[in-house]
C-alpha cells in the first residue's frame, strides 16, 4: 500500500560516459553563506557583535527526509563505466554486451517495518520490523526499443537495466519490493548495452537516469 508521505524521495542521477554513471540520492541540503547585510545581522539571536571589525551572520537552511535507511555517500555519486564496446559484440538487433554492475549501499537501516504491493505479481510484501524497499528508475526511452534507456552520442544501441536476479527493470515503475537487512544492505543492479534496430554508428555515448528509493 503506497503512502506518499512515507516515500523517501531521494533522487539520484546515473551518468554514462561510454559508460553510465553517477547517482545521487538522498538530498540533505545544508546551505551556508556569509552575509554582510544589516537586516540579517540585526535578526541574529545574539544581536550586535562587539568590536570595531566587520560583522556578519551565517544563514543556514536544511531539509530532513524520512526513510528507513541512509544512503552511503559513495553511492550518492558514482561513475559506472561500460568501457570500450566492440561493434562485433552488437552485430544484430537484440544482441547484448556484457552486463556491468553498480550498487546502491544503504546504511543505518532501522527496524521500522514495511508493507508494499508487488506490481509484478500483485502480492503484498510486508514485515512488522524488517524494512521493505523498491526502486523507481526514470530515463528517456529509446525510440526503437522503449523499454530501454536512450543514449546520446553513438547510434544503434540502448541500455537495459537489470536487478540482482537479472530481471528487467521497467522504466518509470517500481522494481519488485525486497526486504532490507538490518543496519546495512547493498542493492545491486546491472547496465547492459543492447543493439537496437537502428544503424550502428560507433562513438562515445552517455545517458542520464533518475531513481528513487521507496520505503513504503
């Protein structure tokens, strides 16, 4: 049962340079700036600062997100390199190059329990104490194979996302819910270059994918 207020709207970006690459989830914003403005200085709790030098004030903002786990910093920004792919590996539509893994590492997972409906099977996945997570990936779709991620640059290929069981991840939909281990866990996914129906044109390519962790 989806409840928007219990969704950790942590977003991430996967960038691919040859490759696929970078994700950034879980936004905790802390902005600091030194302001030399009289009206802000007057609003500081401590009032005026004694002394003959220049005075200033720190203006601090932040946002607190709700979620069962904390995204590890190394997972928040990654570069997933697909390396050099030979055109010989993609010699016909539907052929695939080797899958390349990337991981989303979760820390400090709490015993909050979880309940999600599996959109693939219709079954409910729940536990009174163990958290449940699903992941939503959003990216521009390839024109020839809309279930795949569109790339910019080289032509005639697109990118497939697979989960840890090597099953297709549907763009724009939640993945199959899975239980999270207490304290720490790792979510593994794969990026697979796939030949499409268009003519093959070698060159560097890149793609951008947004994703969100859903805890309830």
